[in-house]
């Protein structure tokens, strides 16, 4: 009887372990099937993927952020843009509500804020970036490097993953890199929120 009871207990424990493994696998599969949101996943060695959306809520591409030892690499793959040059900037709040004004102004937090513009003698501000070019099919691919923002580590660069996050904004027109407040870049046509998941 003791041998039979022991065998039954061992068999029940094995079945329970298999059942728990199956449930965990099912939960992982379900999570992987969830549609992407404007909130990107936490940083990983392969990069931090930011999903872009237009003002209608449709997907508008991605920006992959990769933290380097001396700065941040941004790999832009945007869609649905009008052909031509577009301003792209880093904004101070990780929110992308319609019209994207919820993303706030540029990341530019020093006590004495500096003017906008990569070509401004008194600039640039920390959110300024080079323009990107959209082809006739509305796609734009670019690699942008900035020393003024970071995902991790210490330093003077702005922390994109602070308490309220940050956002990537693509504008309707080109940034002239000098005039105020945003270089004539016009309306905000795409947005991607950068936030830690809690």
C-alpha cells in the first residue's frame, strides 16, 4: 500500500508540474499575440522599439533606440508620410493623444533653456534632430545619433525614461534648424511614446 501511495503522489506531482508549464506557455503565447500599443517595451540588448501612430490611430512605423557608450542611436522606419523632408524631435512627455500636443515641448530641461535649432548659434535644444526624408511611397528610413538623450546610465544627456517618459514626434514639414519655436516643421503627424511598463 505504501509503495502504491508513493507512486500515486509522484504521478500527481508530475501532472501538476506539466499542467503549470502548459498554463505558463499559454499565457506567454497570449501575451505575444497582443496588438502593439503606443507604449514600447522595456529596454533590451536588442533595442527599445517605439511604435509610431498617426492622428487617426493607425500604425505609422517604428523607431528602434539603441543605447551606446557615448550616445543614443535611433533607427527610424516610418510609413504613411507625405513625400519630402520631415522634422523629427524628442518631446518631454510619453503621451500620444490625438494631435499629439499631449507629448509637450522638446526635452530641454536645464535651468536656462536654449533655443531650438541645430544651426542656431545659441542652440540646439536637447530634442533637436536632423530631418528625415520620405520617398514617394511615404516610407522613410534613417539612422540618427544623438548625444543629448539616453535610455540608461548617468550623465548630462536627458533621460528618456524618466517618470513621465518622453515621445518621438514626426512633423508635417521640414525643420529649418534655426527659426523658433520648431523650425517651421508644422503639424505633428506621427507620435511614439517612450515609457517603462509598470
